C-alpha cells in the first residue's frame, strides 16, 4: 500500500510540475510516465484517464494554496486591511520569479473553456469558492460590513491580478491591487464603526 501511494504521489509531483509549467494540453501522458519512471499502464492504474489526472493535479494544489494565503495573512502585521493587502504584496513577490506562471486553476479552466463540465473545472471552482468563504468568515469575525460582498470583491481583484500580471509580466499590478484591497477594506471597517450603536451608559 505504501509503495502504491508513493507511486501515485510521484506521478502527481511530475504532473504538477509539467502541467503548471507547460499547460495541460501541451503535456502528454507519455511524457508524464517517462519522467515519473513508470509505464503508461502503471499511470492508468492510478488514474483512469488524463482528465482524471488533471483533476487530481488541481485537487493536490487546493489545500497547499489555501494554506499559503492563510499563512501570508497571519504573518502580516496590522488589522484586516493590512493583512489582506499583504497577500497581494506577497503574490507580487512570487510573480517576479521567472518560473511563475500565474494561477494553475485559472489557466486550466481557460484551456478547458469549451468543457465546463470537466472534473478539473469543478475542482477549480470549488477551490475559488473555498478561498472566498475563508475571506467572508475572516471579514465576519472582524466585524466588517457586508462580508460576503467584500469577499467577492477581493476574489475579483485576486483573479484580475493573476490574469493581468501573467499578460503583462509586470508584478506592479499586484502591488496596485494591494493598495486597492486595503482602501476597500479600510472603508468597510470605517463604515462598520460608523454604524455601530453608542455604548450603553453606566
């Protein structure tokens, strides 16, 4: 059983590296099998099809990506506006690396735009929804006004950054998004404070 899991993880590691670097259409099952050091038959033992492998590739990125965003948030100093802005700032730093290729979830969805029911598209949509839900919970805990709508706005900023930085290869767009997110959330915090009732007198 341990060896079986080890083989599956090796296949996923290779698929993750190749799919992210080159795209899902450009990478064949033959290439993945060869670089994983296994036969194609063994690959199909673990993944019934290439589509199944693509979905597994994204599923394997789900929790690590969410955990990374949460870590960036927790490590940042300040209140929620500063912490959310820090996520964009850290993303800008990553985007300056020559091997950065944008969001694997968005790029995969773009390659599968004519297949909305593809399992990988569903995995990507679920990932984005989990990120949005985490933001909404965070904003609710912080007492911000309309946390669900705020979370949706930040998601739109985030996916806009992924796309725009990838097109222009200019990480300054992520820095601009950091400032936009900070301004939006700071305004929401002020609105929440303005709408709170006066303290009950003793």
